[in-house]
C-alpha cells in the first residue's frame, strides 16, 4: 500500500516497531467502520509514523494529520511520509496531548490515538479528552487502541506483566481502567460507542461527541 514498501524496507531516518505489522490490519478494520468517509483525522502520539502512513494509504478519502511531542518521533514520521508519497498524509505537528490549549489544530473530524494512554501520565489522557471535545464537531469520532483493565474481566498474565514493567519504568505509567477512561470521556461530552477486542489482549474503544442539547 505504500510506494516501494516491503516488510523489510526501512526508509532512512524512520523508526519501526514489530507490533505495527501485527496490529495495523485489525486497527484499520475498526477505522473503516467508524471513521467518516472524508475529512481530517488528527492522530495524537503518532510515534514512529508507521500507522499514519499505512492508514493514510488505506483511507485516501481522509486527510491524515500525524502529531507527536517527541522531536525524534517527528523526524521518523517525516521519513515515513516522504517514503509513502501520499497527498493526504500531512506533515507532522509537534503536539503534547497533556496541553490541549496548545494544540496546533483547531478542528478535526476524527481523532485517533494508538498506544499512548498507558505509556504516559494520566494528564495525557485528560488532555486528550479535553482536546477532542474542543476540536471535534458534534458526531466527531475518537478511536483509542491499547491494553486496558476491565471490571469483571480477567486481565491476561501478559498484560499484568506489561503493566508491572511500565510502572517500574515510570510510576505514572500503567494500564488504565476502561471504566475510568469512559468516565473521563463522558465528562467531556464524548459518548462511549464501541469496545472491539483486538489481538494480543488489546482493545479498540470508540467514542462519539454528543449532539448539543
């Protein structure tokens, strides 16, 4: 789907993650179902930029705006963008999810966030929901991907080990309770719409901004 790309080709200056090749197709299936057919998608915490390039190629009706707070990540996103050669994949923006007032985007039709909430302080999740409520129109969609802890659902041993390793690296990191994320979204007028089980004990969680009144 990307120009000249194979599983073993890494563009100069680009970073990569083995997990991306495993989860990008299941994530894309959720995006196809829930994102609008056209408009601007703001991706928060795009990381290496692999997902941005893959999703922009697969969804040509959407303009894809990658972003990240990390200068290293922004260079990698730019490298993937140059390699992809896609008109609908925009230049990456420096954006801190925890600072929604400083986001350089004032309007988007949808927001996508892959593997951030558990690898960042809770303030990043709070900022993400506040920013989504600010930039999305009524009916705008938020799609989150990652591992969660769910009430009444046994947490997989691999997720428990992952949670412990994250908290050892940074006490402010760790798997979040899904009910707390849903409550955080609801407080910003973002209604919980779908929970989709994904490979490797992950979830896609979908929210939609409520209509006024």
